[in-house]
C-alpha cells in the first residue's frame, strides 16, 4: 500500500489524534481469518465508538401486575425479564434516544460529527413514516456531511445496519458510518395485551464504524428473511395495506400483534443457523468465539439456541434482558455497550452479534474487535469543542428553518412585493420536528 494511502487510512481510523487508535493485531495479517473479498484491499470496517441511552422510567414486572393479568413469576420464568425502560416523557422519542446514543458513540471515538459520512438508523418505531428518523438525528447531532436513512428489518435491523456500514466502507464510499438501533416500542404496544406488553422496552444504542487498515472488524455477515411469516409479528395498520382510519384505530390495529410460540420456534432455529453461517464465512468455529451478544428477547431462546445448539458456554454469552426487556433493534448495541462496561470485550476478541425478528428476518455477524475499550482520555478542548458543536447544531437547524421561512414569506414575484399582497398570505413559521432540539 502506498504511504500516502496508509496515512489517509490512519486518519480515517482516527489515528492522528482524532479517535482511539485501533490496536495492531499481534498475529500477522495472513493468519487472521480471511474476511470476504476486500474491494479496497487491506481495508476493514472497525467499530471505534459506542454508546447507549435509555429512558429513566423503569417499569417492573410488579408494576405490570397492576395493568394486566400477569405475574412477576410468569414473566421471569417464561422470559427472564424483570424490568424494562419506558419513554414516559413525551419529549423522549426514537430520534431523541438515538441522538443521545449517537453523541456518546462519537465521544468515545473522539470524532467530530462533521466527519460522519452516513447515518443508518434501524427502527420499527420511527419518529414518522417519513422523513427518516436518521435525518432527524443527522440534524440533531450536526452531522452536516452525512447521508441518512432508516433501515426496517425489525429486531435484526442493527446487524443489517452493520452489514450496510461494512459494505460502504469496504467499497471506499465512506470513512465513518454511524449505525444506530433505536426504539420507543412502548408507543406501539397494546398495554392491555399481556401477550406482548410484558416483553418490550425502549432504548437506543449506536456504534461508529470506521475505515481502518487493522485486520478484523466486521469480518462476515449473514442476513436472511422469510416473508411468509410476515403476519407472525406485525403492526397491521398505518401503512399502505391498512391506512390509518377510525376503524383501524378503534380495533387497535396500530399495535404490535404477535404469535409468540411460532416466533419462539423460529428464533431458536435461526439464531443457531445464522451464527454458524457467519462464523463459517469468517473462518471461525464456535470454539473461537470469545463473546456472543444475542438479541435480547427471551432468555429461553438464548439458552435453547446459543447455549444448547452451538454449545457456547454461558460465560461467553452476554445477557442483559432482565433489565431492559426486548428493545428490538436497540438490544444488541445496548448489550454491547454494557459488555464493554463489564470489561468483557478486549482487542483481538472474536464477537458474534445475532438477531431475529419481524419480517421474519434474521442476521448475524462476526466481529474481530480492534480497539481498546478502556475509557478514552479525551482532551478537554476536543470534548468542549464537540459539545459546543452539538449546541451549534441546534442553532444551525433553527437558522436553516428561519431562512426557509423567510423564503416562504418573501414573494418570488417583485410586483407582488411592491403591492404588499404577500403579507396577507405569509405562513406561520413551521413547527420544529421532534428530536432536533439539540438535547
Ligand atoms: N402473563 C401470564 N400469563 C400469560 C402471559 C402473561 N404475560 N402471556 C401469556 N400467558 C398465558 C397464555 O395465555 C397461556 O395461557 P393458556 O395456557 O391458559 O392458554 C399460557 O400463558 C402459556 O402461553 P404460551 O404462549 O404458551 O407461553 P410461552 O411459554 O410460549 O411464552 C412468550 C410466551 C411470548 C414469552 C414466548 O412464546 C416467546 O418469547 N416468544 C417469542 C416472542 C419474541 O421473542 N418476540 C419478539 C421477537 S423479536
């Protein structure tokens, strides 16, 4: 590789004082399990930043006993869940949780938001049908140079997002990609349906994926879908099949509907299969895995798939669903952050992320971790500058809205301007969309 290319990549991976330095692998490059063909040659997609944010409101199983006919004992023994977080404040939305998680990921990586090339926000409870929640986040964090789109693959979405990020980076189309999983499922859960309301929770997790020449990173992915099971886990109304109407609202079709037993059987099968395929592609076996971070839906699913079928021991599987319930696409990144906090991830480790969900979909990826996980020491000046940047993002957003409003008020036709007629039709300034308040 030419020296100038190397320095570009070093810069991209944050090794010029702009992020944590991915650790050089001890093993020579050729001993590392071969990833899929590398379009750029020697270019890898490393996770260099991570963060999560959950609402402060906790709802325990005992709280749910007051709402539906259930019991703490039933929920704990059938699912492993003890409590979940719920966005009780109306200002807490999918975008605001996502933006908070994204800022933390950028802080860990010590990367300025203007360097982000792409934001992928996976969610099943988006801010709106459109625009994309990712665009609201892009505005909120001041990622002024980023493209942004939402990804809909239900609980598998975060791993789908990592696969997209890897593809963009290996193709040379991006240096930094923010992948976010964010949900406010409490807003689409039927709180009178004990089959579903005990399972889900709210939260967001984000990672920053960077181009790097350190071998490893997101090595291999396995994505799958079986749309014949679409109705097994579904929000039936609000889309083009059943647009919102008085009837859809009155019969509760805007809430999550689920065939729990069928989803359970599907999940146990695909978790093991997807993990095996992703590991095969990375040239690894279950024995090589240091930590599995599965989708946090149900402890019994994890036990029946990862532990029993793949025979990966309990101490190499990270579970935190007891405290958050199933946060859908946010569950893997939140669990990754907590695994890092618990010092269960270190450079050189082989990780597996594996998820399943509505679609039906499934996704797994094998990751060779590449960066130190100790809390980075970020200079006060860089940190202050980034925080100021977040405040400036809110001001910038307001300024752009104001300019747009002025264009609306100012008549395009000079004669109209001279007559003063435009004043009568001047529109009200537009309401700011949620999530972009720069919280
Ligand atoms: N509290 C008390 N009883 C409940 C209950 C609750 N919250 N929910 C269901 N029950 C009852 C059922 O009505 C049923 O009663 P019955 O036998 O009198 O008909 C009984 O408990 C057993 O229900 P069943 O559906 O067989 O339980 P289960 O052992 O399959 O567990 C799930 C139900 C939902 C926990 C389980 O099927 C599951 O986790 N499925 C996967 C769901 C999932 O992961 N979805 C998200 C995918 S991303």
